[in-house]
C-alpha cells in the first residue's frame, strides 16, 4: 500500500471498510504532514488538530459499528477560508478583515462534508478578497507551490492546491469565479472541477461563483461531488437536485466529438510548452477513437476587457464601502487594480461591461454547442514567481491569464483541469475540459478518460 499521504479518498474508504486503516491514524498522519510542510508552503490559515482528531475518533466508531455516514466518512478534507465554517473567522484573505468574528454556521459545502463524516483539518489560504489568481495575501503572506518553492501555486484557491500537492488530505474544497480552482490545479499538477453554476449550493451566491473539488484524481473529485451537490435551501440559484451519480466509470473515446481550442482569441499568448501539451492531449484522444476538430477562437479582446472592468467595478464598490482604516490594510496591488479606472466609471460604463460579459457567455455556449466536450489549455502560462500578485506584476493589466477559464464561469458550463504532463523544468501543465451546461457527470467521466490516456506522471514532491 502507498504511504498514507499518497492514498486517494477511494483507497482510504476501502481501507476503512476493510479495517486496514483507521480514520484516527490517517488524521494523525495528515497533521504530521502539515507540521512538516507548513513552514515551507504556508497553505493553511487555520489548523484544528483537536477538532480533527475528535471527528476522526467518531468516524472510527461509526466504521467499527458498520454505520459509516458515507463512503467519505473519516476521509480528511480542507476547506477554503472564504467558505464559512462554524466557529472560524472568514477574513477573505485580507488584513483589512483581520478582526473578522467567528462564523455562526457552516456554508453549504462545509455543511455537506461535515454531514458526510469527513474530517475537516482546517481552512486554506487565499489572496485578498479572492481576486487575482495568486498565492499572495496581505493577511496570510505568501503561499508557495510545493513543486518549486519559488513558484506561485496560482489562486485564488492557492492554499487548497498547495495542500493537495503536499499530501495534507486527498480532498480539498475551493471556490472559482474566474478560474480559481482550475488555475491552481493546472499550476500544481492536480485535478479540479468548476461545476455548472448552481450545481453545488453556495452561500452567499454571486454571478459565476461556484464551489468545487480540488483533488489528485478525477475519481476523488467525483466522490466529493456526490456530497457537495446535495441541496441547500440557502442558495436561491441552486439547480434542481436529481441525485446524480458523479462517480461512474470513464467514457469510451469512440463516438465522442471533441473540439480542440488551442487559442481562445484574447489574453496572454500561449507558452510553447503549454501549446504542445494541449495538442498532445487532443492527439491522444483522436488516436483513441474520438473525432477531434479544431475550434475557432471566440473571445474578443473587448469581451475580455469588459469582464475585467466588471470585476474592477465590483471590487471598487466593495473597497469604497470599507472604513478608511480598513482600506489602508488591503494589499496595495488590489487597491490600484480595482481603482485606477473603476473610480471614474459611470453607470453607462458598468452596464456596457455587463453587456460584454453576456456576449462572452453567448459566444462560449455557441462555440461548444456542436461538441460533446472541448479541450483547451487551462492557463496560457507556466507557474510564475511566488512573490507576485499576478503574472507581469502590473495592476493595470492583471487578468489576461484567465482568458481560457473565465468565459465558462459566465456561461455556467462545467469545466475541469486535468494535469497532462510536466514542462522541461518539471513544472505541471494541465488541460481544460469543458462540457455542455449541466453535464458535470459527463465532464468527470471524460476527465477519467483523459487521465487514462496521459503520459506517466511525476512522483509527488516530498
């Protein structure tokens, strides 16, 4: 059997059922792993060692009595800091909220994993307000990529991804409003799913904002989706619950029609190694029997800038609602990013940006309509410097690297990132898999197929 930190949730569940492992032993191993890695990667905002062991002991008793709450009973999980957990503050990554009070109740994703019997180890780090895909936070400091400590894990689910690579737990829950589970996944060699909007209840809800799994395998993400997708009345945007089985086997490549989108039409140029990896994945699908056709880019520069302006306006509004003393504690990069032009926006400017977002949504759906799935790069770049809040470090051009991911938040389609292979320097390169709206189960099954076709993976860093 592999070392405990390298066991999947599927393997842990089987070992619990067979009496080969105890949730208590696994939780102790996880806490020891955190102790060894944290001083180097800074992935955790809070670690609840006593609470985790208490949960593990209760899970162990349930397994012994034959009354496990779910297949994930006793499996360790981390939860992103902005997903409320009862008794824990949620400062949303910024020093401006360092005095945030403890939350009175679990947010829907936290409530679902707790009900399933998962052992909640603690909360993972994120950048200020979850804006910008980086591991830099005015409150938490720098979260580093375990593959190379001078590299950024990306964000905003930065701590979740770093924790997954370091083997803290097999399951991690993040959030994504423009790529925030998929970008850390591609830069950390992981799997992540951004579900269809409304598939996973979340509170508070916002346009394009979802919660989703970050794991080492698509199979583990499917098991976690079986839990996260259960209903919660607090989310008024939730899809009707139909008890889907996300954890079915993979698809067969034959009879699949796959769109290959090497360039989306805007944003940063695609790095040659990223382009080569994505092409290899498309060719592997074609060799396996899929009908693969290149898709024309659909994203215009004005559409992407409209998305940028909308995010800037939203964040500037939030910033201006703060007392001046709190604003002074926000990461200066974030302040300039959301203020340099949004401070002068008129109502017409904001509505024009919103209309461009809707145009992006329509174009994304139309571009994928003829295909079962679309494959593209997840990020156009390789992991950048750990200390930077964004590639290029330019607050006036901070988001061009999200061009491949953000359209699918707006179009509400499920989209996943699957690691394909490593770059020449040993840095992970993932590919994005996009499905039709509501076909989350199909994307997970397609991801298992892609995992089966990819080259041998590097061992996890230790």
